[in-house]
C-alpha cells in the first residue's frame, strides 16, 4: 500500500493479495485498489465473452457481487 496515496494501485502480486484480504475484511480503499488493478482485464474478458453491448453491465455485476 502506498501511504501517500491509499488508492494507488500496487502491481506487486503479494501486495495485491494483501489488498484482496483487506477488501474481504471490509477495507474500502483496498477494494478500490483491487478494482483499479483488475477492471481492465475483467472488462476485456466480458467484452470477448458477451460483446461490447453487455460488457459494461457484466463488469459492474462482477464487482457488485465481489463487494
């Protein structure tokens, strides 16, 4: 976690796992970091699987369920 900016995305996999654990425990800043670091890949997957029209809604649904 970046102490100067608690929402900064950290590409280090061990830090990402810590963020996932913190997000599961209810840390909103950690959830936002997880979101920011994964949303491009999730959206790209949704677009490939369901098309451009549905990708945004599917991406949103993924994170709503995760939260």
